[in-house]
């Protein structure tokens, strides 16, 4: 499946490029040293390379010219690599995944010499620095004079456009990633108890992701208990869960390079208490409505704004905001409690390529500037839908904002929410010709299901 998939992606992209001359290099990238140490960061192949080559080897280059088509150059392990990290993947396996013969990367220099003088577009990872330890690319700097940045920008943009709608092989990986994420979150929901730390939950959840097929976590796991839940990307700490806390966990598995991205929020005890229940129910209703509306042709920005309006209406009903929901959203008052966007495209990156149509730039409006996708949805796109409600001191304690929103916000009511933390509910949604398919639907998020899972943590 993968072999055919990578070949089909390359054919489709080459047709879109419609080049009649020139050459294109798509580089996977080089392992990045950890400054001041003799170690490297975990290697992540550039998504453009992985998408078109079907493999994820470091120091490798996919090359194209319109006359001869595609060639794949892969770094073979040096003696040093073989001693310290092993023989590397079997070349037959790489060929089978890529659907192309694999050549040693040293041959790339000759391939380039044969095309000297042609416009050259460099895609993928642009970091050509030689690494003293092990991985080496031929000295591409020699050809830098012919790198055509405008051409590269156009071709790269076309790859991003191609990457938006996922093909069956990609969806298969994304479904497996979603299944692993479900297992991790279920374990956390079934076992979290006051006295355990955020770190305890991270460790157990991530172990379960790996037991269920994850190759890595798709991003740094977020666990926020109590007030920490309001820090959008909080790193798990030694803070213990306490009775009365909400716990927000945003964690996803990566499988074969493809991310899942899932957030659940639950009470540290067995049940949601007081205003937690009302606000959770509101965020849940906003999320369900947005998922239902994620249909072909719908502008993601409109989906976001409709979700904001629904949230604002609920906050008016709960006595937190004052005014008409539409006016509140026009004034960005909702963003005091929901500052981020409704979600983003998902795939080979957690915030996947092509999130905005060419020519569109993120608005600098407070209520829109962190919206990571601005395009009409199409069948095959996978997006996250992740509304939230947060009590963020950095926003709410700002005197300028308090003055500006003095009539729109019931500040006395907000004071009673100090330390509340946050609620986010996030699922991965495949846009189809018909009803949206929620790839993470097997992990429930409605209050009865969450409380049923939580009761297991307190059953001897
Ligand atoms: N779920 C992590 C992020 O979207 O940044």
C-alpha cells in the first residue's frame, strides 16, 4: 500500500509542478545537535520528504527532473553508525516503501553536476550544514548559486496543497494513531486520582500509547491539573491532583509519521462539580456543533467564528459575559476565555502544512490571530476541532483589557472562577462528502461517559 501511495503522490505532484526544465531536491534533513553536548535531538524527517519519499531516513534526498523523473539518495550507515546505532534500515525495505531504487547519497553530487546551470529548487529541510558526527550530505553549498527561491516557494506550496487531503495510506496511519491515543487517554481517565502528579499521568499515558503502536508522541504531552489547565501548552509537573481540580490532558500518538491530537478534560474526583459541569457541557455542545458543521466547502474560519458565538451565548447564559453573542464575538470578548483557534490541519505534522490558503495571512485580531487554519474544508482533510474555556490570569488580570471589556464581562463572576484552570475537548475529524468522520470517536467525551470512566478509578 505504502509503495503505491508514495509513487502516486510523486506522480500527482510532478503533474502539478508542470516543470519543463530545472531540478528539484527534497531533503529529509540532518539530525540536529543539542548545543553544548555531543548528543542529537530526536530526528524528524521533513514532512515534504516523508510524504513524497515514503521513508524517513536522515541525510537523504529525493531528486526530480522533468526529463528523467525521480531518484532517491539515502545515507548509508558509516562504520561509526554501524558500531553505535546499528546497520540502519534494510535497503530492500526502503526501496519497497519508497517504490524507487535507493542510491547512496554520495551519488547526488554527480546527479547535480549533470544538471549544473539548471534552475534548482530546494524543498524539505534547508539545513545543509555538514554534521561532523556520522551523517553527511554531499556539499550542496557548491550549488547554492543556482538555487531558485521563488521556484522553490511555488513548488513547496503545491506540495502543501497536495498534502491537505489525505490518501488511504495516510488515513490508515492516522486511524492507528487515533486508536493508540484512545488507549492512552482511557488509561488516564480510568486511573487518575488525587495524590498522583501530572507527571505520573504523563508517564502512564505515554507508556500506553507506545504499548498500542505509537512510534513517538506527536508533540509534547500536556497535563494541567487545577489552575495549570489554563496554560495552553503546560508541561507536566510534579503538581499533585487535588479533589475539586479539573485535569486537562492533551496528548497524541504518532504512527508512521502521522499525528493524532486529542484532548480530554475530567474531574480529579469522580464527578464534575458545580460550575465545572455547566462549563464542560457548554464546551462539549460547542464542539459537537462544530464537528457536525465540518463539511466540504465550509470555511474553517467561519466554523471558528460560529463556535465562538455559541460559546459566547453560553457564557451570557451563565452570567459571565453580557451582551449579544454576535457583538461579543465582533469585539473579541469571547477570546478572553477562548484565545486560541478552533483547531488546525493534522497529518505528518501536528499543525499540518497548508493551514492557510495562499494569499491569506492570520488576522491580528485578538480573537483570530491564533487560528491556524483559514481555508474551505474539502473531503479528505483532517482537522482538529478543539474549543475550550480557560481562566487565564495573564489575560484576565490585564488592566487595559479589564477597562476595555468593563461592560462585556461580569468581573465579579470571573473573580469566583480564579484558579478554575481550563477545559478543552479535542477530536480529530475527517471531512468527507457526507457526514464528518471523527477518527477519535471511540474515546468518549460526554459527561455520563467521562463520569462512568472516572468512577472506575475510585472502585476498589
Ligand atoms: N495539541 C497540541 C497543539 O495543537 O499544539
